[in-house]
C-alpha cells in the first residue's frame, strides 16, 4: 500500500477554513482579552484601594510590581514548557489557575496578602501571550501570519481597555472587589470552552513525533483530506535540539535575540508605568475618579487601534520602518503629557496617541519574535522576549512610585518616562543595521 504524504504547512495554507480560524482566533483572542483585563485590574482599582485602606500611593508600587514579576517568571518558564509539552495544555492550565487566584484576590484585606496574590496570578498570566500568539501563527499561512498574530494579540490591549470601562461601572456601585470577581469567573468558563475546542499546533505535534494526534487535528481542520493511520505528515523545519533558550543564541540568532529583548525591556518600562500610575496621577492632578480611570482607558483604547493599524502597515512597509516611527512619535507624546495635563482635551489626545504607539507597538515586537523564530522555538522566543521585557515592567511602576514619593512634578515625571521609548527607537535603528549586515531571516523584518 502506498502511503500518503501531506505537507502540514501547505495543507494549512491551501485550505479555506474560515470557521476553524474564527474559532481559534476567538478562543485565543478571548483568552488574551481576560489576560489583559486581569493584568491591568490593579491599576484601575488602585485609587479605591488607597481610599478604603488609607495607605499612601507609593505603598502600591510593590503590589503593581509583584504581578509583573510573576508575569515575568511565567513568561520565562512556562513558554519553555510549552515548547516541550505543547501550547494547548499550558494555555488551558494557566487560564484555570489565574481565574482561581483572581477570585481569591477579592477576599484580601491586607497589602501583604494582596501583593502575594498578585504575584501568583502573574505566574499564570505571563504565559498566555506567547502561547496564544504561537498557536495562531502556527495555524496561519506565511502571508497571513503576522496579521493574525497582531490581531489576536490585540485582545490583551482590548481587555485592558474594557477593564477600564467595566471598572468605572463596577467600582462605584459594587466596590473594587467586584472587578476581581468578574476577572476570575470569566477565565474559568473560558477554560472549559478551550478544553472542548482549542486545537494543538500541528507542526509542534509532528516535530515532537505525535503524528497520531496531529492526524486527528488535521482531519478536524480539513475534513476533505484523506487521512488514515498510514498517512505521513511532514513539516519543513527540523526538530529542536538541546535547551530551547540556548537555541535562541545559535544559528546566527544572537544579535536579533538581544535586540528584541532590549526593545521589549525599554517599551514595557513605559507601558506599565503608564498603565499603573496614569489614573492615580491624574486623580492627584485634580480630575474626578471617573475621568482619571477614563484617561487610563484611553491609553489602552489607543493601543487597540494601534495594534490593528500597525499590523496593516507592517505588511506593507516592514517591521523596522513602522516600529521606528511608532517609538519616535510615542516618545514625544509621553513627554508632553505632564505639560498638557491641565487641558483635558490635549491630555486625552496625548494619552491616546501614546497608547497607539507604545501599547500598540508592543504586540508588533511580539509578532516580530513570532515571525523570526521557528516552531520549536516560537513560544520560547516570544516568551523570553516578553519575559526579559517584563523586567522593565517591574521596574517601571517601582521607579514611578519612587519619583512620585520624592515629589517629582508631572512635567518631570513624563519627561523621564519619554526616555525609554526613545531608546526603543534607537534599538530599532540597530536592528536595521543588523538586517543590512547579516541578512538571513531578518530581511523579513
């Protein structure tokens, strides 16, 4: 009997399966929506916690950073695990875990317990983005990969933005704990849906030798294919050897890996400083709690629009040109926030534009990592880029809290915040130099 051979990537690219892709994008997108909501929840409830517990603003700096430190460790550790055991089990397990810890957070009554719970919640949150993006990318053809990865990553920013609107509605009537009730219940329901319908990466299964499972998922993806136990599946990549993290520095990948880490580090310093402190700083600037939360929401709303439009621009102009312009404009917008804070309209414009460039730019950096690394390193590559970047996300809120405690003015505060974004722009220039000198896969950048 002649065995049938199927090229997995060709089968995925040739088949027109909008219902399957919609379901995959919906599940991964919703996972990132609740991931974004839960990751930013503390920033939205912070003014209410400060008022209820009577603690100084600077006392919440460690709480903000505890969650981000947990996300850092989750991104570093669980993204590597996903390149070992698969995207599906890690995504489902992490979603269940952070759903339970969010519910537990609603019962806390002290800063030490709140800090500890935000840390363990961050462990689950940290691995969602790398694995959701990797899974969507691996079910996409080359020509649609970046666009779909950017689209699904938009869920994180959308969740953060929706969290602002929802928090503004919930907190006045039900209190800040209700935000954590919602943030815990939804992922538990979503995990059940993922358990029933979320597929596993076909390339991952084939490269790991799980051809029976790969055949089963491919048959679900394209029922028109003739697949039986004798069907042989192939992919165009080689299986990984050695430790996934070490592989990020082999085969000429070292320069791009280090530049990606540095860009994420600088950008996430600013992203999480703005996300966590903007509502509180604007409240102190004289705005009502509702307007203060709205300012934070505008940052995330700008990020949603930025993610959607930047994906379109990247398809036409490449990563380097788009990211360079994005970070240069972002540095200017962040730098002027303190100076225009007294004029509400210009404050809204500056914050929205900063969100477009900085919050919207981070998914582009993640998509670049997903586009650059092969299947066996994709989750690790995205996860470590985000994980190293999240060292910056831990530093940002802490440094911001210290500057506020030292009495820095809003103008000084946001001038300082513009520096890391400008550094990101310089690093993009360095990436262009590497592209010109080394060529290889970086030419796709």
